């Protein structure tokens, strides 16, 4: 029995503190262009240039072609391939556009190029812009062994117009279940791949357009014109849109890129005159409206000179 003021038996306790697991390797991929790098780079006397670029998120192999123009000639570099890859990734399959209310099958395929089997969980992001219904007998998690793939499907129905962002995530999760003849393995840091793709929601019905034109003649003061646009009674909800353009030319859009109508005369006398005469009228109009550039003048002059020489 311990006396007051005396120390009792000492007991020592050892507490082991385990370090928290590191966060998973998470990738968010949103940039999927069909083509990449259309740049003009100036190369100095060194003959080389460094161009920093961000590789797109597409898991693929890019083929690069480079050519060089110089006063001394033309140079073409050999074909070079750039492979973009990660051992665990998700791929979405969906159309470019869909009619509002139309249903289609959204597919998410998970690829496992890790060395062991893993348990994969696939989760689509919820949104008020569309509804997702899992396809029958398809679960949101599955065993996926090395060099394997698994496809998860949902029935999707967009409910709004415009661009919809569809996001799906795939993650390697903890599991004690057997995977084939092996045990499920979770990577040391875990892996999560999230893919976001755009889907264009179009309106149902048949598209119709109406054009209205107004001629305004200001006299040095501010001029205001109020116009009331009447929409059809059976217009599809949310599909109406209006575009407005103001041009300082009485002929409006008809004369944009007018120099593109210049043509090389050819053929018999009648054909030659039919192509030669418009060149003269176009040249005169561009000169009188101060739109004539040296390049257009040189082009038109060559056409007129060639037209005069046609027998």
C-alpha cells in the first residue's frame, strides 16, 4: 500500500505514432485538342530555339514536323514522336453534341498499366445540367489487373443548352477482396484520375434565322434606333439568340474581303472580258474607299496585264 507522499509503482507506456499516408497522386485532365502546336518561331544565328510548351492531357503519341525557311534555302527536320502516358488513367467516350432530352450511353474506360491488380472505383460528378442512370448490372467498382481495362457505362440525358462539362473520376481504393488469383494491391500513394470533357447541348426542332437591316444616317449627333424583335410563338425554350453588327459601309457585309473576288482572266474573248471587267470595278472601288493596299494593287495589276495578253 502506498503511503501518502510516497511514489507508487511506475508504469511506462509506449505509444507508437504512425505517420499519415501520403496524399494520392491526383491528375485532373481537361485539355484534349485534336491538333497541337502551330507556331512560327524565329531562330537566330545559333540555329536553335527553346520553346516551352505544356503537353495536352490526351494519352497518345504526337508526331511533330518542323521545317525552316531561310534566304539560303528550305530545311525539313526528321519526324519526331512524343508519347504522353501515365500508368493509370481514365478515358471518356461521348459524342461532340447531343439534342436536349436525347439519351445516349456515356462510357468511361479505366486502364491499368501498373504491375499489380487494383480495385478501381469510378464516380461521375453530379450536375443539374444532365441526369445519369447506371446501366443495368454495371457496378461502380471493379477489380482491374495489370495491363487490363474496364468500361463503366451510364445513360445520360442533357437538360440544358450550350456547353456541358462532364467529369468522371477513377480511383484505386482499399479492398481486402481477392482479385483473380492475387490480392488487391493499393499503390503506395494511391492514384486518382479525373477527366472533364465538353458536350454541346443543342435545341430540339428546326433552326430558322431572320435577318433585319437598318440604314442609319447620323448628322454629327448621337443617333438612337429602337427595334422590337418579334419571336415566333412556337420558338423552342432557351434556343433564341440574337447577333448584332454595325458597319460603316452602305454595302455592308457584301464587301468584306472584296479583294478575294479578283480573278485571273483566261479562255476565249467573252470569257476573258467576263473575268477582266470585275477586276477593274473592284480596283476602282477599293481605291475610292481608301481600302486599296500595295499587295492588292500588285495582284490586280498582274491579273489585268495577263488578261490583256490573252488572245
